């Protein structure tokens, strides 16, 4: 599923937050990651839209996307 479910379960949200915290140096609360919808466990999240906050605008979206994909679990991709 998408939504974070505790510290020990890997979800799309937990993977994105882990990745974004590394890239932006912000904590989870400041990122304020949100999604356009939710998925149940075992259901794909293709074309899921998410948003987050940063202190500075992203300078290069393509490099940001590549950095995310290097850090994310292989089952999660930013496109």
C-alpha cells in the first residue's frame, strides 16, 4: 500500500520519505508528503501522484528524479 504503516513495514510512502529526507535534508514533518489517493496492500500504485514541501525550489527536476530512483527500493520509481 501507499500509506506509512509503522517503522518496520516498507510502503511507498516510507520509501519516498526516506529518499526525500536524504536529498532535501528535511525531516518527515517538514516534507509533509501527500498523495492524490491511497492504495491497499498488494495493489499497484502506477501513476500515483504525490507532493512534498522543500525550503528551496528544485533546480533540476531531471537530476532530482534520477537521484530519487538511485535511492529508492527497486519496486518504487519516480517518473
